[in-house]
C-alpha cells in the first residue's frame, strides 16, 4: 500500500508553490496534494493521507542549503522519532530527487549528518538527503537498552513479529512507507524518484528495502553491509529476538539480502558496495560480502563490490567514498 491506496493504481501528483517564509527551507512553503482519480476534488481524501505535524529540532546553513533535524510522532513505531534532512539550494526552484541513508548499530540520525560530509556533494548534485534514526526510542520494551547490538539503536530495519518487539520495532515499514510519505508531503521531494544507501546494519537495511520492493528505488548502495545476516552472529541475535525461531526458519530469509538476491524478480537493479579491507568486522565474519556477490551473480543482478585497501569500518571510510556513492545514485535518479 502507498498512502493508503493500492500501489497498482495511478496517483496524480500536484505541487503548488507558495512564496513565503517557512520552516521547511526558509524560502518557500510547499503544499503537496495527492489526488486519487476516483476521489472527487471537493471531497476529503482518506484519513491515511493526513500527515502528522513535524517539529524543527535544529537548522544549519551549509553549502548553500539547509541541514535540518525534525521530530514527529510515528504511527508505525509508536514513539517520537527524529530524522535529519538536507535540503540543497536547488529546492528553491522546485522539487528534487531524494536519497535515503540508513545508519548502523548504535547510531542516531546525527552520526551521518555530522560525520559524513555528504552535504557538499548533495548540494552540488541537487538531491535531498533523508537520514532516519536506527530504532524506536524509549518505548519501554524490557531489555531494549541492555545490548549495543539489539534493541535501542539496533532495529535492523525489519518488522518484528516476535513479542514484545512486534508492537514498536517496525523499522522496515517506517523507512519504506511512513517516512517517505511524510517527506513527500512536507518537503519539495519528487515522489517516486528516490534511492537508498546505508552502512553496516544500515547497508543491510538499504539492500533489503530495495530487493523486497522492485522498482521502488532507482538504485541502492552500501558501505560494509551486513550482507548475509542469517549466517553471522549479529544477524542471528537480531533475528532470533525480533522474528523468533532459528536460522532454519524460512521467515529469516525474507530479511536477508543474500537470500533475497537469489530470488530477485524485478526491473534491472544496479548495486554498489564498498568494503574496507581492514574492517575488523569483515575479519570477524559479520559482513560476508562475498556471499552477496555470489548470489547476485547467480541471479543476474549487477553488483559491483569494491574492496578498499587499508580502510576500516568507520566514518573516515564513509566520508572518503560518499561522493562516489552520491554521484552513482544521481546517475540513475536523473536519467
């Protein structure tokens, strides 16, 4: 479903510009109206179209655009969530494509915003960057703050089915449905002209979001992704908690990029993966990019895996290659 309407049905998109001061980007207030062809214009659309209010947490001018952080109440997660958004200077002229970034274990939206240096390249290329948090926060699930690799800061971008996590830990639906609907409603974003990328746990998230939704994203890329979680310690711990069962459970495969690549059936999808050769988690068997590469090759998917000499798992690695990734996405977003 998309905005409460079956995805197979055509949705008209109308954007109106109202030239006035606004918290959205300090230059214009953007009013987006989604009109289903079966809905009369003088009648209200489904309540699912009503977006929650967003509150500005911070705003900083950078590279001619605006780096902002907002909070909102999430229906999917049942809590207040923050997200970062970079609005390039090109939004003064109209809506632009969007790249979603999914962060890794223990991160919030702040890590990428403050450490990646991505704003410079997004400003040059004229794309919005959207950076959600990595899990629900303060939802009072017993044990949610006990471990750094499970619970708070470690939502793994799945929709949990195992109690007590199933009520709030629905990061997959949040990042593929609720958050994009909010972004398209509140900001000058081109609907359906989007791509996704991420790091580590977020690389896993980006890959499964793209592979589970053929055509939803123009392309996908990842830095040191957890590529085969059903075969690594981090993934087994997360999946056993959020999904229940064991690594032989078929349900687990539905959230594993390597397994999803094996059966991908959709439009051509190009994938870029960068991996540092001195990444300790690569050596520890947590990432397993070779498994993803083999699965993609067998399935006829186009995947470029670049091993980067001497780079580790940190934001030094990400900031070095983020320009490559943004340009890679823009090639597809603007084609």
